[in-house]
C-alpha cells in the first residue's frame, strides 16, 4: 500500500449523480486534502451496455460545482475502457493464469442456472467453486475468465465499520474478465487502485459482502490491500429504507438549478453520517478539511432530512454579502423584474434575504414588488383574525390607514413605522389585525418582509393605489 494519501472517486457513467455518490466523493476528497495527498477521478465504464451518453461530463460538472477538483483524471480523463485497450487488465489476468489462480469458464448461462436451481432444490447456498471444471479449456477471447478462489477466514479492518469477520463459506470463484473482453468491477478496481497507488478506498455499504472475495484476490496477486472505509447508506426521511429516486434522491445538479449553494451541499453531505463530536451542524469547507476524520463516520444509516437541507441553505444565504447574493440570484428573478434597475432589485433582495431558503422561491417572495397582484379574497376570509371582521370594519381600518400614510412627507421606514404604531393607538387594534390587513392590501401575499420596509420599497404612490383598490373591493 502507498504511504502517500491518494484517494479516488470511481463512478460508473450510467446516470446522474445523487447524494450518495456525491457524499462518497466528498469524503474521499476530504481525506486527500487533509493528508496533503491527491484526489483521483476514475471513470469505471466497463459496463458498456449501461453507459449513458453525457453521464461522464455530468459527473465532472457535479464535482466542479462543489469544488471537488480532481488532482488526476480531470482534464485528462482516466477511463477503464481505455485501459482495456492498453492491455492492462489482460496483463494482470495472465499473471493469475500462470499462477493457477484463474481459469476459463466453459459453462453456458443455462448450465450455470441449472447449478443454481439444483442448489436451491437442495436448500444449499450456490457456490460456483463447487462446480469448478477439472480440465478447463485454455482461456481465449470470447470465454469468461474466472478467479480460482482459496476460501479462508478473514478479519478485515474497516476505518469506519471496525473489524469485519467472515468465514470461508462466503469466498467464491467470480468472473474476472467477461466474454466481451471487459473486466468486471471486482477485478478492474483492484488492478486500477494498485496501479494508481490508492491508499484509501472509500465506498458504500453495498460492497461489504464482496470484501472477502477482494481479500482473496489481493492475496493471489501479492498485493497489500489499501485502507478500506465503508460509509453507511443514506436513508429516506423516515429512516426505514435506503434513499431512492422514489424517495426524492435527485440529480445533484437539480439542487443547483433550484438555487442551493455549493457550500450548503458540502456541509449537508458531510454531516450525513459524520459529526466532529460537538453540537456544530454547519461547516465551511476549511473547517471540514481541518476536522473531518473517518473514525467519526457513523456505522448506521444517515437519514436524509430535507428540512435540515433547507435550513442549512437559508443559513448560508443569510450570511452572504448582499452584493455577492445579488450576483448569484441573477437568473432567478420573476420575469417582471427585468424592467427594474439594479438598485431597486437590491432593495427588494435585502428585504427577502432573511426569508429566502433557496433561490427558486425568489419569485414567490418578491413578485408583488414588480407587478400588481390580483386581489385574493381568500387571504382575508381564511385569516384567523381578519375573518372575524365584516367588510365595513375592514374598510374603515384601511381608510384610516390610507389617510395616515398619505400624511407622511418622507416615506421612509422609520417614519412609516412611527405612523403604523400611532395607527394601533388610533384604531385600538392589535398588530396581528391591522398590520396583517395592510400587508394583504399592498402585497396580496400571506407573508412578507418587515411591513414598514416593504411599504418604503414599494413607494407611497403604489401603496396608496393598492390600499385604495382593496377598499374598493370591500364595497363590491
């Protein structure tokens, strides 16, 4: 094993990357950065039938969005398919054949299925080594090449899971090179990790069952295994099964499209199954590089909490300088905002920044600043307090409000707030009644930023017009 820290992310280009794959990449990147080592991207494309057009570029784009730039395999890609052409796996396979640890598999798929059926009928586990041919043919292209296992007990230390003990019954003969000439994952990743001097292999729980076979192959090749680190599954929100597309496992770039920040995803993914032993919930990249350690990764599944993701994104949005945030939300404004200048939109953004959880909800939070919304009768009819008043009472409150606000010379938030407080005394109403009524009249929204600040940005003329319009609606 290499004394240098070299980690890898080795996805198959068979579809989009979701949170599970990105978390594995992040953990590998963090281990490399913390150890002053290298992070390698390797495209495992030996399953040509499942290869999806554009998936490779998508993987690279996902890594780039989170700032996980590979030290190797970024611009000059490392693809298993190209390594096949260079004869790399063939050379390693020949070593196993020469040492008597690999043989040509002469059986057809139908014959193998008969072996499986017989084992099932005998109520025994199917082991291919029980059907190993006595005199296999010489291996040549078109025949699968199978590993000749030597079953034994193993205690495999995993940096996350601890010691994993297995018996000889789980070690079996498995295919090294398929009939189409491409190596299987079980063979290729061990060859690649060895050639690339990978020090840490970080991957998901689905590979644990194969560890004994991997250990057997490492021994047959005379290779010292790397450090294994098995990360737990990411579970659905209920925590009762592995997260899937059906449960909301989205393409990572969908989060970018919805206006999630890369620093949000980095912090959120890192804390899916890891913590530093404190109560801290949000981490910057620098903090993660400093604090991350594999021994603090939990063994059990990590629950995917959409609400925590939203809260984390909202935190980073609130912490951002307005000028920087303004640049980032450029493509998310409602279409009607196009006719307004930058200064006005910055004022609007400063008001909604506190409530903004992801950029795609910006139109919902801000549209009434850019266009006159239609009167929504349901807002008052469904309001827990306002629905107790009849139209004449509401109309009177708004008329009093209109007169008061019209008298403000300098229509700024401080003066507006002073007038609003005086209106409370004048009308004898509580803020939840009077302020809610004014807010609905001018925004036609169930919630808004601070009322005085909202009225200032909308301008006196707009506010007077909208209040007048609401009064007129009560007269209908």
